[in-house]
């Protein structure tokens, strides 16, 4: 994973501003770069668990839960709606 904790924190803050319920940190397995996928209300984050085209989920943050506690985890895996 190439994203720093600060990168993830920035993506979480952006997700909160957008009104997302979750932020999934995806990994492009070609170059191992990370990027966020924002899950909006009404969308199911579990739909993004499967991957294709060399992209896979690394972590899933639930923006309705305590963010600092999730950032302290080795890998955040909060896929419930």
C-alpha cells in the first residue's frame, strides 16, 4: 500500500464532505498505487469487495464510525451498510 495515513485521512475527510457513507481504499495491482472509492447513501460497499482489471480493495472505512479508531487498526474492514 503506497497511501500514507495522511493520504487516507484526507480521503476520509473528502468523503465526509461529499456525504459518503464509506471510503474504500483501492489498490491498482499494476503499479501498486492507492486511490479512494466513495460509497454514497443507498450504495452497498460490499459490491466493491470483488475486484477485476488489476484493481483490488485494501481497506474499507465506515464514515459513520469513529475515524481515529479505524485509522489505528492494522487494516480497516468495515463493509456493513
